[in-house]
């Protein structure tokens, strides 16, 4: 076994449809639904506009995920954005994508989620004041280490935990939604009036700046729709289960988010909701809501860590990181070195602080745009490639425009290639 090359060890296909749904929706449903509603409503200005933005954020996430699904069935390798950029645009931009995701995006995301878990878990013991930062960081460290150990030990165990936490989160959000429906039936006239169409859009903010910030809050709460693309090689029948898991997961999350926000608005007036520091706490009480949010964030942390380790593993396998990170445990078949490396970087980020979390969100969307442009390139330049799934909805509008104006996207693609000074890679295409 010592003489066997790292390429001889391959990940087992352990993830089925249920595991895929859990990995996507379980990562999406984190602390965002407990923290973002009041900020989104404040930017939107009215209950009606906030619900529209929640729905549109879900639609945008669905379109983007379907586009990723199409490219994931064309390039059926793990690694997400890194491997897609590598296969389409070559090594130079792929290297920057690898460094960004491995050293910035994933570690900062993991650290931020761990902080959320710690703050919610400790909050009931410090009513009326903020808990000590040292205690919060120690609890966050424990959360990261627990998730790391689970993922290093067994892929199947990590997926089972993801499924269990997804079920717990769905039950919790369903309870909140049902509570809102009951309250709506029995509610006062004031709350009912707030939800009527003629009153729901009063006070809506129409400036691009405020609406942009509202969409930012909504899309942040939907983050995680891309997670299954990072583990395509471990997914059973990816050409079938990848699109199914994405559609089921995002539809489930969008429906729950809308119902939960309606529930919030039945219990609180818009003014009360916007002034709340933690809307779930105001809705359901301090202790129980804090623990529900902590458990929800823990499931999201597990999913993010699961996918983050695979980016490091695939980047090392392709020669963009040290070779040792491309190795896997010979018995457990988990990418242990990559997971340990991800753990170390995340702990360093946690110790130093997560004050630039907005930066990693922006950089991530930059690479998402590059990946989607690669799908446009494949549709134009390589239409003969086998496509088990052709539902890349978000790129259909510019693709139709290409049919009407054939020279436009060709010029844009040539400009992108010249700007990056690379040629499309032919491997696996």
C-alpha cells in the first residue's frame, strides 16, 4: 500500500439522493433564517416587498444551481468551481480559485458558522448581555473539532448526521410555520391588515442600493445551493441524483423560508420585527430558539466542512496544492490530510477574527460568475459534448440573445480568454 500512488485511492460513491438533498438544504438552512429577516425587511421597507425578495432569492438560487447542475453533469468531477474553471479556462485562473476557496472562502465561512453556533449555545446562560469572547471562541473551536473528527472518521457518518440535522431543522421551521398559521387565524385585525395586498407594500424602498442590500441578505440565507457540486465523484448516479437533489432541496428551503417569514409577520408587526436583535428569540422565547438556531448552524457547518475539504483534496490532486493533501485514508477512504488542513486554517481564522466575512462572500460570487460564463462557453463552442442534464436556466436568456446576435457572446468569450491569457483546457471535454 505504501507504493501505491494517491490516484489509486478513489472516494466511494456513498451519497444517495437523500444524502444529496441533506447536503444542499442542510447547508442552506443555517443561522440566516433566524438572523436575516429583520435586516431584509428593514432594507425592503414593507412586508410584501420582503416576501417577494425572499421568493426571488430562492428563484435566483434555483437558476444558478440548475446551471451548476448542467456543468456538473458535463464535467462529472468533484471540486466545484475550481475543477470547472480548470477544465474550461486552464491552470492560471483555476489556481486563484483554489487559493481563494481553500484559504479564504471556506475557512472564513466555517469560522463564522462556528461563532454563530457558540453564540446561540451560550446565550441562554448570559441573558441580557453578550457572553465573553474567549468563551465564545472556545466553544466555536470545539464545534469545528467535532465536525472535523466526524468527517475524518467516516463519510457515511457525516452524511447521516447531515440528514438527522436536516430533519430537525425542517421540523423546527415547520413548527414555526404552523404556529404562524394558527396565529393568523386567531390574530388581531392589525396583523391581518399588515398582510393584505393593499397594505403589504406600503413603505417599500425602491432605490437600487437598499434593494441590493435586501437581495444580499436573502441570497446569503440561501448560500449552500452549490455544495453538491463539490462532491460529484461521491454521489451515486450524479446524472440523475444531482438535478433531483438540487430541485428538491431548494424548493423545500424556499417554501419553508416563505412560510417562516409569514409566521414572523403574524406574531410581530413590521416595526417590532425590524427592531428585534434575533427574530426567532422574539417569536418563540429565549432558550428554545437559541438552541434551535445553534443546531441549525451546526448542520450547516457540517455540510460546509464536508465540501470544503474536497476542494483542497481535488486541488492537490491536480497539482495546485502539496501532494500530501491529495492522499486519502487507505481504510476509511476519507481525504484526511485535506480535512485536517482545512481544520487548521479555519481555527487560525477563528483565532484572528472573522471581520471580513463580507469580503469572502463577494469573492465567492466572482468565481460563481466565471463558472457560469464557462457554461456559456461550452454551449457555444462545444455543443457536441454529452449533456445528461440541460436545465441551466440562468444562462438561457444570454444564450437566446446569442442566437439573435451571434457575434456578441463570441466576442465576449474571446475577450475573456485574452484578458486571462489562457486557452480552454481540453481534458475531459
